[in-house]
C-alpha cells in the first residue's frame, strides 16, 4: 500500500504521527474508481455518503428532494490520499484514476 495510516512520522516532530490530508474528487464512476484503486492497494474514503438532509430525515423533518446538488455530491465524492506522497506515487494514483475513464 502506498499510504498506510500511522506509517509515516512528521518530519517536524517524530513524537507525533501525521494527520492525513485528502484530495476529494467527484465522479459518477466513484464506486468503480474506489474498487479499482483498492485492487491496486490505494486507500480511499467516502467521508460524506449521506447529506445532512438525509441524516435529518431520520426525524422526518427534511425534504431531501429540495437539495439535488447535495444529493449528487453525496453519491459522487471520493477522497484520495494526498499527504506525503512522492511524485511517482501521485502519478500512479492519477494514472489509475484515468484508467477508469478509458
């Protein structure tokens, strides 16, 4: 795996582990990209699979149809690893994502 949580130490202070930053993309092919990257040992995350409105619907106080942009974003967002990658690791992730569009 290119990035595994806890595998890197901060260069500023070795007592602390880094907080990972993510680069979030939107794609209608999100699930295929996520699966393909996982097959290639690249971790990803979907941080917001539901909109706030969808979460609030548990209490029946929100009409989610009023928020199509939020619904679309929840269905298409995918966070890619970003922190402490070498240029070649970044290029690999870019090429793998591009593969999903060919």
